[in-house]
């Protein structure tokens, strides 16, 4: 089976489909069948190896998208934008505590999904009835978290780059304040929070490397031996694998502070 990976949104999750006899390249547009009906997707990975057991559950790509399909997708986007305004009016009419963020038609227009934010649980059954009466198709309202909302918006982080979730992240990994502690980063929330107000996703990128480095490097305050004499570890540079040590020189009473590579330090682990 010739399998490709496709995604339905930029930096979205990748799903596997059988391309059959189609010759597809990255970024090609295709039409696929999903639980939500027909959808337009983009090829993200043109060739994937899968296990034989997994291949039994993979659906086949229907066809390569043509000009008519692309025009229809653009029309769906324009109609979805207009549907947002209608939905906002209905939300106001019903006095619901929710903010409509986005809307999306399935390619075959069998389903219209609205995305919203709310701090509280919302009973939107009456709203769904109103919208179904207007659009004559299946309506779904999906509540979004702050991280999902940030993923939809082209924002820039403190690093000067577009947010990772917008550019390439397909899933959100669990984050904890312990990751910042492992990397000796300030615990000031304003310094380690992303545009979504949650911990920055990039805290997880090097966390494993820091944890491994801490296992093999001396602790701050630990007594060590260097070629210049015995000393006390003042700080560690986990990137350079080096430690700053206050050393009492062997041939004098003078103390110096010097940075040593780990391989030049002897200590008990």
C-alpha cells in the first residue's frame, strides 16, 4: 500500500491515506472521505511506511483536487466567514456567554462547525436549532482552549519567530513548571508564558537534555577537585558542559573563580 500523510489545516495533525495509483507530491491538494464527509486536504508527507496491520484501517484518497474543487473550497471559506456573523447575532439573541472564534464548512457542505471560547459551560441547544433552521445541515459547536485559539492566530513569540503551534506543532505536549526549574530559567510567569498565557511550548524541547546533563554534572555547592586545587561549584553551564568553580590554589592561599569543562573536574556523582 502506498500511503501518504495529509493535513486539513496548516500545522494540523497528520492523517494517513492510501494514495492508490495517484502520483502525489508534498503540498498537493486532494479530496478524502472522513467521518465529517468529504474534505479537502493537503499532502504533508508524500510517502510513509506503515505496518501491515495498520494498513487495513487506512482509507483511500478519492482524487486529486481540481480547479473546480479549489474554487468550491474558497467559496466554502467565504460562506463560513458570513456564518460567523450570523452565529454572533444568535448568540447575542440567546444571551449566551460565549465568543465565536471561527467557522468551517466540510467540503461537501454536509456539516458546519463553529468554534467558540467560554470560561463557563454553555447550554447552546437552542442556538444549534436556530442555526440548523438557517443552514439546513448538521451544526456542531466546538469549545476551544486557549492554546487551540493561539494556534489559529499568526502571533509572534518573544523569540521573534511565529509561535511554534502555528508553524509546525501538530500536538500539544504536557508542560510543567519543573521544566523551567530543570533549565534554571526564571520562574516569572511573564517570562515563561506564551501568547496563550500558558507555559511556552519550547520549554519541552530541551528538557530531556537538561535532565541528562544534571545527572552527570556536579551540584551547585558540591566540593570538587581540579588541576588547580580543590574548590566549590558556583554554577553550571549545561549547554557547554562546564562548571564555574571557586578554587583555592594548591601552591598558595589565593582563591580564584574559573570555569572548567566537566572532563577536567573530579567529583563524586
